[in-house]
C-alpha cells in the first residue's frame, strides 16, 4: 500500500476532480474509473474516486482511491490517495512497485 496526502491545493474541487480523472484515465491503457461519489454538507464537499489498472510489474490489478475534501468554496482542497492490490504474497506485502507507479501518476498533476 502506498499513500499520498496534501492539504493545500488551491483549486476548485470540481475542477480538480475533472483534472485528476482526465489525467489518470489517460495515464494507462488499462486505467478505469470504477466508481465515484460526491456529497456535501452545508458548504463542505467531499468526493471519492476509485481507479483501477493492470500492473505489468506485479502481473495483477491495482486500485487507487482518491478522496478530495473542501470545507468551503474558497478553502483549499485536501487530498488523500491510497493504493491497494499490488502485492503477490500470501502473508506479507512484497512487490508493491505497481501501486507506487500508479500513485506517481497522480503526484504528477498535484
């Protein structure tokens, strides 16, 4: 599992979501947006994106879960991205290179 977090992204949540989706889906032939959810409470908004792609490094599929949160319309966006599924071992995680490579694609635009 690999993880990346930021709390200072000066961008509108909707614009950032579109930028991330466009970049991630064009970063790999096998990348897909499996599902997403956006909800709000007052001025606060939260968006969850779940991407998946085939990892040739690990010969398996890896997922990338991205959560975006914006407390108010002019507030910075917080981002938490966590990968999963890149290990081939039964009892411990080995060969997580596919997860890290998937996360690196997100880091390129953030």
